[in-house]
C-alpha cells in the first residue's frame, strides 16, 4: 500500500474529512463539498514548495463559500508553516536525540518512513 489515510471530524461543518498521503509527495484532502491536492516539491536540501489545487462541485454558485474555505485553509497553512519550521530548528539542535514514534499519533509518519526506506533500498 503506497498511501496513508487519516479521517477527522469537521469542526466547522457536519461530516468528516479524509486525508490521503500518496507516496512519495502528494496529499489528497477530501471534504463533503470539495477536495484539494497538495503537491510537495523539494527545492533544496532544507526547503520545499507546496502547490495547492482546489476542486469544487459547483464553483459558480458558491463563490463566497469558496473564498471562505480557501481563506481558512490559508490561515491553517500559515500556522502549520510556523510549527514545521520550529520542529526543524529543534531537529537541528545539538541537544536533540531521536525518540520513538507515538503509536496513536504518528502511525502515518511511521508508515511513510517505511515506504521511503523500502524505496531507497531498491
């Protein structure tokens, strides 16, 4: 299996979201009224570019809802960027030592690392 999936309840609407990480560098985010893709492109040994594409079932009739959805996503992405950059600073710290994965919180990361390890050993 070359993907990982996570399901999460939605706080701003009824239903749930499904997030698929497709090895090696794509994410598919499925919501009740739209879906989006995130393509992760390495641009250096310590930098990546994320390309977002949005798909809505009826974009002409819901322009305000689409604008709100994308604005909310942008807000979350900016928060995530800050978190990821802080984690990377911590990983580069001279006092960091690797720990084990959390079975309940990091199973997707563990699965991805297994896929990566298998691909690199080919």
